[in-house]
């Protein structure tokens, strides 16, 4: 079956590319790069320092300038309230968040699939998880009514949400469908 052709919904634009719907789109801030040698702000998943990484080096296993650990290690990063704010505000790649809780059976069932999806989605997307028991203010702020809920942020704004557990392939498909 052929996939339907959809309007490109990209998070990072190179010069000459544009989102047809801007500024009526819901993509948050658009980031215009003149070329792929420009830098993006990437927040370290370990020490939460903001790093500048050339766009064309994202896939080359960059390390954090502060703590020297990998900026992408293929695992979801667990974020509390403070770290979440930092990633949301500063990172210039899309942020995928799994809102979950330890007592939630479907959340625990989805965890291995989410791990595998993280390995596939990085470094284009920062993959994170928020324990709503440890960070109840985030669950309230984003009006999370059921868990697990996946939320995709781009440019500091939520662009898509999905309630209920998904398998690995469906997580990846869902994210890519919203990022073009
Ligand atoms: Zn670091």
C-alpha cells in the first residue's frame, strides 16, 4: 500500500525550505539553518548542559563538552521537573516524552518498546520519560489524563499527543508522521 503524501512537517529547515502552513502551523518556533554546518543546541541527557553541535555531526556520536558522556546513547532519558524544563526550553531537536508511572501495567509493558524506539529515533529526536509520580506538576500542567501518554514537542511546544501503549514500530511511525 502506498503511503499518502502529506505536507512536509519538518522541525529544522534549511534555507530554501519552508513549511507551507507557517505561521498558521502548530510547529512552534521554526529553526532556519543556512546549511548543515550550523550548530544546534543539544541538552546533555546526563548533566543537562546545553551543547552546540553541528547539524551534520548529530549522527557522529557527539560527546558532551561538560561531562564527556555521549549526547545520544540510545536510551530514553528520565527527566524530573527541572531537567524537563531545560530540555523543553533549550533543545533544538524535537522532544518525545513518555508520561508514565511505576504502578501502571501498560506503561511497564511499553517500556522495552520505548527503549527500542529511542535507539531508532535518536539523534533526530530527544527521547525522554517523565515519571508522573515523581513529577506530578508536569502531569497536571500538560493535563495528562491517562498513562502512558506520549507527547511530542517541537520548538518548545506540544505538536502531537497519543494516549495508550504502542509497540516499537508504531511509536517510530507515529513520531515520524508528525515530523515529516
Ligand atoms: Zn553532559
